[in-house]
């Protein structure tokens, strides 16, 4: 049973940095691409970034490109999302997810999900 557990969310101020973690267990994660999504109140879930376990290749949503960095530690089965220069509009619940496919951004393409961690950004 694949499990994804996020951590690291907390209240921050605009301009701050924050790193989120997602620990994966119960699967052979070299098969997967790992993604981060976010959902702001009253809005649909939005793709943020993704990384391949095997190669470390990454891609990002335009809204976070240059500010956010996704990375992974294979030995720890952990994926990170480093978020810099946070804006109030980055306020959301951030979830990690696993997909058998690469270069996909639609939530339906992801097979496993964590519960999420909240990131409120004050102005």
C-alpha cells in the first residue's frame, strides 16, 4: 500500500521561504513520477511541479517557475518542495502525489495522494 505523508507547512509572511517534504512508503518508487499540487480555498487543485525518481528530471507550472524547486532524496524516499519568495496567492493546501506517467499535470493522471499540508502566506 503506497503511502505519502507531507510535512513542513506553516504560517509564513510574504517573501519568506519554506521547504515541504513528502515521505513515500509501500511501493517501488523508481517507477513513479512525483508531483506537488496545491489547492487554494474555493479553487481547483493546481499542478505545481514534478520530478522523476530515476533521472531527477523536473518540470514546473509557470506560476512557480524560478521560485520553487522540487528535488528528491532517493535514499530517504523523500521528495521536497523548496518555496522561495512566497506570495499571499501561494496560500493553499499542498499535496504530493505519485504517477506512473511523466509530463502530466492533470490530477486524474496521479494514482496516489497524500493528505496535504497547509501553507498560509500572510501579506
